[in-house]
C-alpha cells in the first residue's frame, strides 16, 4: 500500500521514534523485529527498488517518493534522533532485514572471519558486490552487518549481496562439499601475485586476531607484499586488493 499523504509527527517520545532508536542501538532488538533503519535519499531509493519499504520518514517536501506502507513527515530534530546522525539527509526508512539464504553454487564468496568493526564490514561487503562476488559468509563472533555504521559503509550492499552466518567448522565442511578453492589472507602466506589457483572463496580475518587456526590448517594462504615500512594494511584496504586480484583469476 502506498500512503500518498504523510502523517505529521512532532514528538521525540513517539513510539516509532523510540522503535527506530532501539533498532539502531540494539542488535538483539533488530534481530527480534527483523527490521533496520536506513538513512539517506539515494540509499533509500536504491534499496526500495529491490525491497519493500515498511515506513518512510521525510523532514521536508520531497518529490518522487518511493512506495511505502507508512509515510511520516517529521522534524529535523526527529530525523537526527531516528538516524543517529548530526546532519542527516531529509529521508530515512525502515526496511525488513534480509533473510539468510543458502550460498550453495555461488562463486566467488567473501568469507569474513570475526570482523568486529562495522565500518570495515560494510566496506568489504560493498567492495565484494562491486567486484562480482556472489555471497558473504560471516564466521564466529562477527559484527552485525545491519549495524547502522555497516549499512552506511556498505551503501546498501548488505541488502543486495546474500549473507550467511556459520561456524568455522560449518564453513570448512561447506567448502569441502562444494569443492571450493579457498584462499586465506595471512601475513605468512605466499605473495598474491604468485597464486596459481582459481579462487572460489577468499577468507579475511580480523586485524586483531587474524584468521582462525582451523582455516590456516585446511586452506592455502596468501599475502600482499609490503615495502617494509608497514607490516599490514587495514582489512578493508587489503580486502579490496585481494578481491580484485582474485576476481581477475590466475
């Protein structure tokens, strides 16, 4: 259903404002409600082309609104509260959280092992989508891909690239069953330019802990050679280089 006329809201204590704040700040609440807050004109419009919009918020008159079940006209202060941003754009929306899907048959895959920073998570998923990866595994105690910082960093890619959670053991079994050629990024690995195998799945570990020992034992490893001035790159920067190189093939 498309609401042509917005309902006016002015109270920061309105239940839907409180609902949005809890969605942004509490992972458990997001998981229970299966709903997320998305800020920004361009991102909302792009996601709305693929995903039905539950609720649309605008803080000024805007033409060509995407369809939504509910439409609210709110104050700029309420938009700041809903989005958690100091200078938000005049549009935000509530979208259903994507359901997890099986990644069988999809290649290549990005595998994020206990990535804890939402900004890095979102950037990596955005890069994976840009380079033609077909899905993402999140292993271990990974951050929530629907954290508001992850959504913003991904530019909405978290709604377009399939995501699945797994333990390290589950992923190893999946890789064996799917006959995946897996390569793990590790500082002790072989230089990426020397890799002669096709890559069906690229594993990136957290900056603080690196990839899990189980993955290092079972799969080939690779690294990006450094000049010597720096020991490593930010995982999002390293991931972009490796994804591009892997996508080109051996």
